[in-house]
C-alpha cells in the first residue's frame, strides 16, 4: 500500500494519496519542476523471463473475468494497466509515468527485474475505487486512495484523488520483486520518499525532495516528539500511535541517508545483512558511521535542525 508527485518533463505524474500516510483531507502534494528528462527507449532487461509476455497475457485473461464492464487493459510487460479509461489514455499513463519511473527506480536501487506480472488498476472516480477495494480486498476504510497488494502483485488507485501515489506504489511493487525482506519502516519510507521526487539530469535516476511530511518532522523535533528508532523499527509500534508521524520519520530518514549519499548503499547492504539485522538498525549505524542507535538519533535530530535553520 503506498505514493508520488513527480513532474516528467512537461507531463505531470498521475498519482494518489496513500490511505494511512496521507493527510486526512487527501490534499494533493505539490508538483516539482525537474531537469529535462531524456526519453529512454523501452528495452528488455536480460533478467526478464522470456515468457513474460505470455504470462502477462494469461494474467490479463484472468483479470478480464473480474473487471467491471467498460474497463480496458493495456499490456506493457511486466505491467498490466487496467482502468475505466480508453486504451490510449492507459498507454499515456504508462509512457508518461509508469515506464520512466520504473526505469529510474531500477537504475537508482533495484538489481532484479520483476519475474511476474504487476497489475495496476486505475479508477477514474473515488466511488469506483472504493467499490473495487471493498469487493476485491475487503477494504472499507474511508481515508485511503491507493494501495499495493503484495500477494496479488496488484496496485489499485483512485485517480480522482489527484497528485500523490503511483511512484510510492511502484516502489513497493518493484522493491518486492528485488528484495522481499525489507524492514517495514524502510519499505514505507522508501516508497514515501518518491511521493515528491525529481529525475536526475540525465533522466535515469530519482531523487527524493522535501514534501508535506517534513512539516510533521519539524514540528515533532521542536516539541521533542521525534519517534525513537526503537518505535520506528518495531512493526507493531510503527502502525500504532501516531502513524502519520511514523511515516514522516521513515521518509525523513531516507532523505537523511540520501543527503549523506548512502541511501543506495543502505538498501544494498540490507539485502546481504538482513538475516542478522532484520530491522535494519545495525546496518543503519554501519553506513552512517555511528556507534549505536542513540548516536544516529542525535545526528538525525541535528540534521533536522540544520535543515530548518534560516
């Protein structure tokens, strides 16, 4: 379950707000201006299964049996893009958003291409989204507008919500294909990082930018309410209490790692160190050169203060 506001050259990213982490008003995240993006031609990575096209077609055949009347499907392996939009509009979502973002994410982080199709179902209205969410997955909460189902490798989005979720959800789907064992806090933080992001100048990477979550962290730092690493990295605590603040903390730590130029290193080391460091705290200390979690918390708090100083 996941989010983004990205500008791809002249095109605005089509996204939605993640239900747990977004403001209750589902306010859109402001778009950012980026360096010109070099269009990258579609290519088949060497590690993509040779029968991916056939798998996508088989998945599309199954998907058609459950889609409402009027839904179309566009296949752009490894993605199935379905929605109550015309095929040309679905194709435009892929060419302007899904394809470039997926390539940039892989260039920035991921080493392994998806081995199974990823389904992206786009609803043009909130009512339709909520009906499908209820019918397909039993989701009844009123506050969410998009999510990723890991077991089904499926993203469901409410397009009417405006800016906010596709890159977040794509990050989850692609990271799941690359590394199934990311700690929950980092999985959510990395997804949230791309809610507001810019392409690198050559158009082949992504850089997270400050967004509305930074205000939550600034206020928490000023009032002494920053979550501890113990709370952040405990999955049961991460989703209890002030969940919005926990998401903001996870995203801000990703920004901090990015600012220190060790975010990619952290992601890579987590994959090899996971069995002995399931919550990622030891690896966090390692890449930041800190002696213990308390030192990381102090360094992070000092970084927050510097970023918000005049």
